[in-house]
């Protein structure tokens, strides 16, 4: 019978291969260095004097990162007596290690400025060795060490490993994975007060769903709370942040980040929140031109490819991140600022949900005896100022134990995910792939909350998280207006907008003069235009039925139709328009009809668009 739990972990540690012997170092080289109580000294051959090089430090371990690069872990006490550490890459020792010396000096390690001592410092680090080993990772989150799964946070590793694991943020600011208060205090002051508030329950559940991306192999992505100022959007982000951390004096809000920044900075930020939760406040602050690229980057979990100093490709930043956002504007509104169309891929990577719960209380539905929505929001602000960072580690302890003990946990979790999606989409048998992708993300959030509840972390009743996520999903679906592909409705919407915008200016009236004009030689000439159509997109023809009701029919030329459907698959969009009855094909089934427009003198292929496109509904949702 296979071992599980702690016996399995101990067996993995015992089975770990023995460390290889350290590479030989000439004794005569190391013999010229001494680490004394007051620091490192070197005896120089030129005068045989012992020269002070630096304050004392220790070589704690030799390190190797995920790309196979070696380094040494240096540990020292700063000027306040606090223990500090730094990973020194061995590649720095090929020179004088100036950049490394600067980082160590900034960390409180005293170093001499003498030229030969600078060289001696790099020489000693290059020669130093120890049998201790440590694995260096560049991001938070899940790591597999041998047969054991562990979760790496900046200040701790959750789970037992056969070797030391260190998070090296490469000099970047660390995320605020700090703790304040107790789990019981957080449960009573924050989690239980979210009960009955779908948006708050959803936000907390999303915080617990981040670690499940790895378990389920689901893609990352985000949800944006969209709504007017003072509706409670920031409060929702605060309660979600309180699951993972904060800072003294600032509370849980210190765990959240701002949308303001470039895609390059977002790579580093995402790596610091990998497998946990990334919170981004104020969507309106991001540059509209960068929003699409940033959304793709965060959801795809892969940074940009870059060349190093030697011209070779540098290792790409990789991460798995679920992120919550807030803003007074949504994705489509922001893209419109840069005159960009929203693509379907963007919509499923950053999902807009309405922040207002529709109960006249902004984001809230239940105030838990507070006098007003503002008072309730203030109570939660105070609670998250004191209680934060305890629920996340407790949840990870549960997940790590279950994953290392129960081989069937992942399969059972995927079954639960599939069942939820099936149940939610049963009223919508025609739901397309984009809607199903969004449904899976909402269902994953629901399971994050449910697993935390089963682990006795939230204090909620069973299905509280599922009901909140389902409510949020159906609200999103109704706001979207269709269960089909975004491209289908986008083609209709863009053509309708094009005709609305240019119907009176770029469409020439389809009419013929009853009196034929001739010149002095009796030759027919074109009639004089009263109104010239500039940059003509086509023609419009007024027709009436037997009852005298009239309407315009529009005929677009090839260039105009391409302009109207810019950014979409042209042929696929034409097919959508024909199937929806908003484009009249000819008798042979071609999407353009053969017509002889007035004043042209030849037959042309034109796209005939009936007036029904201007007012017909597009794929409404009837099911509850």
C-alpha cells in the first residue's frame, strides 16, 4: 500500500539523492582568507599583510534556480542586528561584483572601498563552497520538489521539502503577505459579515480560487467590478485582500496594486502574486492603449521575450494569476478611449461585472445591522485594517495536506467543476465556447469558497459561495445579451453603428432623374448634383409597401463593408449577417447582389442591408 501524508514526505526526503561532492578548490587560495569575529580578511602576496575586506557574513547554501544558474546564499546582520540575506549569482564573481556589492551595502553589510579588497571579496565568494543546497524560485506559488508539492510565500514555505526553497524576487518589492490578528478574528469580523452579500462572498471566494489554477490546469484571468464611485468596489477588493495579507498601519488595502503602470511592470507584479490573488484598483488609471496587452499578459501567464546583454533570449517571466479589478469604467469603455474594438479574447480574459447589487445599497445586499451602506463599508474597512493574512496560509495548509495525501483530490475537483458548469449552462444549450470559458472561471471561484468553507475557514454555510458565483454569472450573461460568440453580435453591432454614423452623409440617395439631360450635340449627360456625397460608402433606396409605410434599404460597396467590419473575420462576419437576416444574398447565395447604381453606368456587386438591422433585437436571453 502506498504511503501517504507525513510518511510519504519523510520517504521522499530519505530517497533524495546524496549531494554531489563540492568542486575542488585549491587549499592555498582559500588559506589566504579568514572569517574573523570582525569580518573577512585576506592575506595578499605582495606584502603578506592581512587586509580587512568586509564585515562578517556566512555562506548559508549554494543555490540553483529553475534555469540551472548557480549562486550562493549570503547571510549577515545589518547595523540594527537584524538578520539579512541575499542570493549572489556566481556569474557576478567573474568581475568585481559591483552591482552585488551595492545591494549588500544597501542591506547594511559594511564593505571596504579599496580596489584590491573589492576584487578579494568577489574572489572569496567564487571560492566559497558548502554542502548545503537550496532551490531558488522566481515567483510565489506551487512548486514540486521531488514527489512533494509545496507552496512558496515570501517569508515561508508551506509543506515539507527535501531541500530548502527560497523565493528570490530579483530586487523587486515583495508583495505584502503579512499577518495580523487571528483566523477566528478574521472569520468573525470579515468573512461572516460577507454572508448574504453576493459580491463580497464572490470576492473572498476568488481569493481562495487562485491556488486552484495549478490544481485544475485552468487558465488565469480577471473579473472587473464596474460601477459608479462610492458603490463599495474598493471594499470588495479589501475583503479579498484580507485573505492574503496587508501591512501594519495600512491594513489589507496595502496588498492591492494599482492598474497604473506598464505591461513590463505587470510581469513582475504578477510573479509576486502567482497562484495567490492579484488585486488591481482603478481600471480608469491604465493607459487605454495598454489595457488589451496587459489583460492578455496576465491571463496567459507569460511575460514578453527579451534578449539579454549577450543577445541570447532571457528566461520569460511565468506565472499563474487570478485577478480582481475595480473601476468606474469597463473594458469596452476603456478601449473606446483608444478607438479600439473589444475582441472576444479580451472579454473572456477580463470579465466586467456590475458592482451594484440592485438593492439600493450599492454593492451590498445585507448590512448586518449597520445603519447604512456607508457605515457597513466603514466597519469592513476597520475590520480589514486589523484582521488580514491569516486565512490564506490556513487554506494553503489544508490544500497542501490534501494534495500530498489524496491522489484522487484533483480528479474529484475537476468533476465538481464540470458539474457546476453543466448545471449553470443547462438552460442555455446553445452557449458558445466564450460563455463556457467564463462559466468555468466563475465556477472555479465558487469552488475556492466552498473548499475554504469545508476546511472551516470561512464560517459560511455550504453552497454560500456557489450561490454567489452563480448569481454573478447569470448577471454577467444577461448584461452580455447573448450566449453566442462575441464576434456574432459584434458584426451586427458594428454594421449597425456604421450605418447610424454615416447614413445621411456617406450614402447617396438611389434616384433617377425623369428628364434626360443632353448637351448641344444631343448626347446624354449626367444630371447636376445638388448635394455631393463625399467618401461614398454606397447608396440608400427609399421603398414603400402597399400601406404606404416606407423604409431605407442600404447598399454598401466592398470598401465600406470592410470598414464597417474592421477588426473582425470578414467572411465569417458576412455569414453571420446573412444568417441573421441582416444581409440579403443574391439568388446564387452570394453575399453581395448585382446592382446598377444611378450615375455609375455599370453593374456592381453591392451588399444589400435591410432596414431591420436598425431596430431588431440580437439574440436575447429568455431562460432564467
